[in-house]
């Protein structure tokens, strides 16, 4: 039983990190209705920029501030140059624009900093916490627990920002009805710019945590693909849904790898979340926290 809980806790902690990537998708989709396929590229760009600045003599604090500024500016530029001219275009046009944008960001990042795999140290060792191991017999990673705590603080801060501030209320109004929000004087373009800047900040945090775990490499862009089942389970417009969906995906893939893997072969951890997402699409396509859309004809 202790081994079961060890696997479950490890999966839940990994799921929080998946939620962190999915959160960037939710913010953009909730405010503008755009599925930002380039979010994974932003995660890669943020991690590579931080490591590149460190290699050029910046200390950690200065590199973090500089990378944060770069990501905010990048988010604002994407909204202004790429997406604003495509307002009122079909959704497939916006989606294809973000796919092209992802390749541009990936290529620019490697052109700027190189394509070599780099390590990223945040001062948190990926080792079991001795106290928990001593008293419970379970191995809980210090890095996973710290990363989950950082992600939880970020999500809590964003939830308070969007629920208690004037900008947050304006964002919710824009998410509910663009035309009505515009009619009462809410500047849509300004709100969209703020959301893209926040998505850049979220990509920075996700890039640092995933870069420290897996190394800063091109494979970081594929983290966004693991966020897709999270979004399908939780709902594309729900911040709590991104968290719950991430926990479900993280726990289910670890448990499936340990308990079903020996019967179906290795590698089940890589594809089991997509099977779970497919089941949700068949029975609840809007996700656990999504709203049902009814079209009147």
C-alpha cells in the first residue's frame, strides 16, 4: 500500500507541472478564443533564454528578471503583430497562425542561443526527502514537491488576480462576451495584450521547472502535447479545470505504467493520457469544468 501511495503522490506532483503548461493555453483561449499551439515553444524559448543569459555572465536573479522582461515583450509582440491583424478571422486561421508561430519561435531561439542540450540548476536536488522516507517508507522527490509548491503558488496568485482585481473582472467580461465587453468600454486589445504577457510569464515558470527536470532542449516543446489531455479533461476555459485535469493525467499515467505496463508492454506512460482524453471526448467533450455549448437553429 505504501508503494501505491508513493506512485500516486509522484504522479500527482508531476500532474501539477502539466497543469502549469496547460494554464498558458487556458489563459489565451479564455480571453480570445485562440488555441495557442505555440505555448510549448514559449516554454522552450524561456528556458533557453535563461540558460543563455547565465552562460553570458548574468547571475541567476538578473537572468530571471531579464528573461521575464523578454517573455512579457514577446507576448505583447505576438498579440500585436501576429494575432491582432487576424481578429474576426475563422478559428482555423488563428490556429494555423499559432502553428507557424511555434516554428518561428523555435528556430529563432536556437539561432540566438544554439541548439546544444544544456543543464539547468535551480538549487533543488531531485532526491527523496529523508524525513518522509524515514516515517512513511515512501520516496517523495524534493524537486517534485518544490515544483508543485511553486506551481500551486502561481495558480493561486493568478486566481486571485483574475477574481479580485479590476483587470481580472474585465478579463472575465471579455471571456463571456467580446461584443458586450466592448460596448461597456472595456478595451479588448489591452486585455488581450495583458493576457499574452501573463502567458509569457507562465511559460517562463514552466520552462525553468521542466528545464531543470529534463534539461533545456528542443524536446521541451513537446511538453505542450502532454498538456492537451489535461485541457480535454479539465476544459479549455477553466483554470481549476487545468489543475484537476493535470492531477488526473499525472496520477493515471504513473499508475498505468506501474500496474498495467507489465501486461501491455513498456511506454504506456506516453500514450495512456491520450486514451483517457479520447474517452472523455466520447462522453463529456466539454471537459469536467467546461460549459456545454448549445447552438440554436
